[in-house]
């Protein structure tokens, strides 16, 4: 097997793992906030273990450390709204809404990286929103889930562009560890203030505990560390394009795991095709532009 082919297979296995987070979100019976609290705690433990084994230092300037800790709050809010979308709607709705990151990135990237708006990104972003609106109008029973999903996509886009700046200055796994810590501490404070942080929150079923371990260690810590390693072998552009397949993989997995509860009206799949088609076209145009440079 050729070296590049092998790493492409690894990349797609990681994307399937990340798509599996939606499946676990539906399988885990606890509410979104404690779910994310456990996920961040477990993921933090996994990342700290990796940094210790690899002897990678976590020392950062105070201001930078606080910036990354604050970004962890955005990560926590992004995950909470994502899992809330799953719990009030289903996995398919949450994942297809996440595709609206294309629209938000078209505005956020120029704002953060001080570049001009790219016309085709703006148009394709609007096409994605049109596809979501089409689904929103047809799937009236899932409108709250769609709203949570779109807000999660906005927070996810914000998280990605901030990380895009941070990763230029710091080790990617160190950034992620600080973000998990920041999100965990912020969520702990929120749960305490809302009266939800009680010993009863720690009493979870055996199945939930196993699913949370898989979510935190395999689908978060492991997937992230391997993804960082893959960036040394596969171009960042190939990685970003391949990650556009995550909603497709996740929807297929959801249908396999949950059957009829994930079946949607034909209009949902038509709207999804519009969205996914726009994302693939965006990748194609970026590649074409990149090859000309």
C-alpha cells in the first residue's frame, strides 16, 4: 500500500470517529451540559497523558494561556448546543446543520485574518443557508433542533478561526488541553451556579460511563492527536476537504444504528444534497485557486 493511500485511509477513519460523536450523543442518556462536562474532563485527562508521555511542556505566557482557556468556553458552548440539537431533534439534523459552518466561515475568516471577502464563498454560504431554510420549512417538528444546530455551527466556526490563529504560535495538542481545561472549569462554574452540580450528577449508568469514555478518549483525545499527526503527512487542504464528508458518514451511521427514528422526509435529503453539494463545490474552487497560485 502506498504511503499516501495509507494516510488517506487513516484520515477517513478519524472522520468516521468524529462522526460517531453524534451517535454517542444520542446513546448517552444524560443531559447535554453534564455530557459535555464529562467529555471535557475525560478528554483533558487523555491529552495530559499524551503530553506527559511525549514530554511536551505546557508552559505559556499568562495572557496567551487565558486566551486559550477562554476559547475553551466557546468549545463547551459549541458542544452543548450540538448535543442539544441531537436530543431535541436527531443526529441527522444536528450534523447537516453543522454544515452551515461554510456560511459563517465566509464572514469570520476575513474578519479574523484581515483578508477580503471571497465572492464565491459568500454565494455558496448563502446556498447552504437556503438549503437549511428549505429543511426548516419542511421539517416543522425539528425546528428547535435546527436552531440549536445552526447556533452550534456558528460557535464551531468561531472556535475554528480562533484556533487557526493560535496554532501558528503554539503546539496544537497543548492548545487543545488548555481549551478542555477552560471549558471544564467554565462549565463547572455554570453547573454550580445553576444548582446542577451535585453528587447525583456523578451517578451515571454503566453504559453511559462506557460511552463517555469512548467519547472523551477515542472520539476526542485520540482522534485529535492522530489528526495532528496526519497533518504532517497529508496536506491541510486535503484534511479540510475530507472533513466535509463527516455529515455524510454520520448520517449513514445514524441510519444504521437508529433506523426509523433517523428517517426523514424526502425534502430533508434534497436540502442536504444542496448543502453538501455546495461544500464540495467550495472545496473544488479552493483547490482550483490554490493550483493557480
